[in-house]
C-alpha cells in the first residue's frame, strides 16, 4: 500500500493559496530524475532531457510543499538496469539525507524492469521515508488511492522493453548471418568502411602492429613482455589510438597504455583471420535469454574481410595460450600461486583513488605465506593508479567480522529488549528499529553486509524479525569497502 503519512521538516507548516506559493512551507526537498535510453544528435537538438526537467520543474512550481534540491539525469542508459551513474548519485544523496522526494516524468523513466521498479517504489523509497512522484502518471506515494494502476503500468513498460529487445536482436542476427559487421567498435587494426559502415577495411596505421604482436608471441615472448616492447617504442594502445583519431572508444578510463591483458585479448580475436564470429560472448536479452547462438563456441561466417593473420598462425597461437593455461593451473594445484580460494571479499574491495577492484595477492616469506589486497590498476600500470594500497587479508577480516559481530549484537539486543518488555512489534516498528540500527552501525563503517550470505551465521540471528528487515535494508544501500 502507498504511504499516507507525511513528515514535517524543521517545524514547517504547509501553506495554502497565494500565500502558500509565495512562501513555501518546505516539507520535501526533491530530486528531479530524467533518463534517456539512447542519446543521438536529434535527441540533443530536441533537448529531451531538458524537456523532462522542464515538465518536472513546472509541477514543483505548482506544489505548495516541494522545492527542487538537485537534478539527476542518465543519457544513453537503458531502463532495464538500475546501474546508472545519475541514479546511483541520487540514491547516495537519499542516504545522506540531502533529498527526501524523487520526481520523474513517468514510471518508465525510473525503469522498465517490473520487479526492480516495483521494489523501489513499494519497498525502498517507503523504507527510507522518501516520497515518490510520477508526474504524467498522476502517481504520488504520499497520496492515498493513487497506486492501483502503478503495477500494471510497470508491467507494460517491461513488456515494451522486452519486445523491442527481441526485434532488435532478430534484425542483428539476420545481418550477422549475411557477414555484416554490426558491432560499434571495429577491432584494432581495422576501420569501418566509409562506403558501408557494416563492412571492415584494413587500417594501414595499426595493421602492422597487430601482425607484429602475433609474430612476437610465436617467437616466445609473453603478454607482459610484448606490452613492454610496444610501450617502450611509444606505440599508443588501442584506446588511446581511437581517441586520437576521434573513433568510438570502449570507455575504459584506466586503459592508457599497453598491458598484458590488452595483448592477450588481441591474440584471441578471430576477426584477424578474415572471419566473423558471432554469438561467442553474446549479450543477453532483457530478463534472460541469449541474443547470440546457443552454441558457446558461436557461429562463424567465413572470409568476410581481409585477413591480417593466417589461420595456421592464429591456431598455433591458441595452442600456445592453452599450454600456458595448463602450466599455470598446475602451479595453482601445487599451491604455489593459489590465492583465489582465500578471497572472501572478491569484487567487494575497491581502490579509494581509482575505484577499481583490488586483487588478492600472495607474498612468500621465511615466516610463511601472507595474503594482501592491492589495486588492480596499479598492478597493470603506475600511470593509471600511482598507489598500491596494500591491505593485509587478516587485518581486513578482523575489521569486517568485528563490525558484523557488533551488528549482530545490536540486532539481538534490540529484540531481547522488546521481548523482555512483552511488546509485539508491528511491521512499521520493525522497519524503524532496523533503520535506527543501520544508521548507527552501518553508515559510519561502509561495510558490505552481503558477505553475510556466504558466512556461517547463528540461526537464531537470521530468524530474528528485526534482522530480516535490517539485512534487506543493508543489502540495498551499503557502499563497497574502500582500500
């Protein structure tokens, strides 16, 4: 059900009539959110984002208890995912108490995923005491009787996204089967033909670099050594080269020079044999389903463009790479390089400078092996991130599990206190208790409690009704650990 109550901020009293509009009694500090799935030159000329903002500002001007605190927007981001920079910044401001009202043009601007959009509207925003307004849909979570059609509209928005996705995928698969190149970025060493954007032509400036990389690897040079040779000669890496020529880029901010990973990926690209491979690493349709071939090896269209490497040399390179993988796995099986099994915080620890994931490394000493986290960007190149931020695994474990124990104690103490007083908590009271515990324990620490799901936890703790609300709240709003 929609929330009906309203909080008064700073003792403000709602005004009415002309006097109320002249001096607003501010109850709600609003964040205006606009989204555009695909931004093109035409969209920019029409000012689509600006049009949404203008509509929402007009709505706020007519409201007696709302002022615009901040604006947020995401251009060229699909509504089927909520991993958008503007939306995430807005959620951060909600956590910080900067805004307590979210306004969108219509429900589809919030998202086209029925489950997640409904979760935010019906659970997350009410849990955080945030008012949600959709202008064109006439939806206001703080006004009774306005939420009956909202779930149906979210379902329609999701179906629209699925339908468009299927149609686009079908058209792309037809073009691929005809040997056309329908990917945004041409492989390094090629360019899109000026006459036909779905055809590849050889790039005279970089084709020689590709041939040389294959030759160096066949001569026995490793990925890192090849990258060092190219960097030493001042040859720009693919991302830097594309930027310098005004070509589309991948958007990897940390890619400023050749690395072993870049060389390895280039050596695996079958396009250099003159064939096109589709569906090998195909994306996914919205809400599941492969948009590529069912076979994980993909399907190949032969001789669609000029080859830079012979098929025989390419196959030899793949055999050599496979042999290296077998040798590495053998060393891991012996325990010589095995750190992965100890990585309890995989993808949960990030560098505080560059924001990249920190990797777990193994250090060998006379006292015994020790494990520590270090910045992955720094490990590739100091030009990307100058600091390693070495954090010992045992220190991180002690800090994280110490905080988790304090959270468990806080939750159990709260429930024990309620039980001793003979009070039965309502759903609203459970939420308020969980919110209070989270405010005290969670926001100050910045710990990701999702690791609870992979840890052995006392069964009575998980069965606690207060803990159930608390874990739900924690998994949604907690930021990653900063190293």
